[in-house]
């Protein structure tokens, strides 16, 4: 019986249990006559098992939200392209004349201050909603901490409204600078990757309430309103005006004490 | 599209491999995220009916190579591995840490082969295609990786430690 010489590749395949049946006997006979080699191959087998064991826990760990999103997100680049359009506008932020939000219904006497919240919310939306890796500072998996932290920084009790019935789940939130102190931004996302942000700030003059108002610039539509000491602006580049209004109503209802 | 569902299902596998490949959790998840995004962008290149998992490892390999190339200027892996706690208890946790550390010290191309074979159970052919190397190179890298790993783990066996302490 003339056998092929046993090669190093044979030994590797043997250690992996991948050697074809007809070759295995030859390798085993070869190893039986060479205890040191046999010990080496046995060590490879043990190591392979230990390597599998070492990382086994990774398979049962919960998948981080950002990865689940990346796996199911259809087209983040559409939003990124929209954001590129905003980049030019971003340059104009410092020059008020270059940035004109047009209220759709002309609200006479709309305080400039009120317009400002829509403008800021639109900028913040355009800045953070295309973010793939860092859309938020604190994720929804730590919602309690998120809400407590933002409440503390804003100095009022803020809440992240539940919008799941409208197909929007909370991604998380972040803290932003505002004219009169810190501002909170909550981000939501639908299953197919459409995003919505809620911009929340404290109001200087209390006990005011306004109706919903709508403003739009470029792709970002904004519904904004003031409810006692808090101003809200709900912004999205991915939703129609009707959808946004429905969500604004839901937010309003959800936040009623 | 069912690819979306399959992608989600494969995340734990991708995370495990990435974690072993790059050595820390958050860089591993960054790598997985970049891989998933790249996979969506390149999905038209994936041939339906073929093994999506093997294809994803190919995508991940390309992403990883690009990231390593971009970060080459600062590659202090060798000397900045955290020291192990030498408390003498040879627990499973310690073995896992030793092993993780030893794997991190393998040359990158050998490490990828070893992990694809032992961790992911890819066939030698699949590994060759995933990494874009001849099968002979797969076998020689596998052999060298294993021998290095064996030597490192021998050096960290309890008896070797005792000798050092003496």
C-alpha cells in the first residue's frame, strides 16, 4: 500500500476534523509513531475548542440597537444626500438673512422668538438625523437615565413621548445649546429608517400656550407649539405634513399631564 | 427583502468574529456597523442563493483592511495590551483573557485565517475566497497561527508562571 506522505496541511485538516475518511487512517498511523507530533495536533484541537469557548458569550448577547438599525436600514444615503443640501444652508446660520423660514399659514404677530424654535429645530434635525453612528448621545435602552439627565439639565421635567402606535420608536436623545440654556432633542425612527426629532426647550415667559404652527424649509417640515413653560418643535425630513401633524397631535396628547 | 432579516440574524456571528479580530468591544461593533452599511450599499453584488454569511465576512474583511490601513500610523497593539492580573487562580476567565490576548498578538493575516477556520468553521476554500488568497496560503497561515498560539499559551501555563515567580 503506497501512501502519500503526510503533509503539514494534512495535520491541520486532521486537527479540524476535516480530513476525508480514506486519509484519516493514514494520518493516525503516522501520528501513532510520532508522540510529539501527536501531542502538537492534540494541542491544536484543544486550542480550537478553547477559542470557540472564549467568545461563545458574544452569540447570546443582546444586539446593540445601532447594529440592528444598520442591518435593517434600507437607505441611509438618501438622508445623507438631503443633509448635504443643508450644509450650504448651515453656513448661512450666522447670517439671518440667508436663512428664511416661511410659515405656511401666515401667522400675524408670530413672535420672532417662536419662529426661532422652528428654525433651530430644523437645523438640529438636519444636523443629527443623517448620523449613522452617533445619532444620539444616550440611547433608548437607557431611557430612564436619558430623561432624568435631560430634565436635570433643562431644569424642568421633560419626557420622551411614546410614539410606538404611530410606528415611531425612540432612538435616544441628546443635549444641545440654545439661546436660553440647554435644549433637549429626542430622536425617533420608523422600521424603514424614517426619522423624526422632537426639540424641547424651556420658555422664558411662562403660562403661554399656542396652537400648532407649521414651517418648512428645504426638506424639513416643523410643527411647533408652546405649552406653558416648555416649547416644542417636531421636525422631520422624511414625513409628509399630514403625517407630521398626526404625530404632533400624538406628542401633545402624550405629554398632557 | 429577506436579506434584511438574514442580516439581523447574522449580527451575533459578525460581532463574535469582529470582537476576536480587533480585540475590543466598541471597535468591534464599529466594524460590524461599517460592514452592515457597506453590505447594504453593495448588496447588488451579492449573488442570491450563495452563502450570505461567507459574503458578509468578505465585506467585513475589506472594511477591516481599509480601517487598519487608515489607522496604520498609530498601531500600538503589541505594547499596550493591558497586563493580566496575576493572582494565581487559573480560572476560566483567566484562560479566556490569556487566549484573547494571545490571539491579539498574532499577525493580523494569520489571525483572520485562524478565526475564520476555528471560530466560524468556514471551509478552507471559503476562507481563501473571503480573504482573496490562495488555499496554500490559507494552510500555511493556519499552521503558523496555531503554532504561535500554542507557544504563547504554553508560556502562560500555570507551571510556567510558577517558574517565573520563583
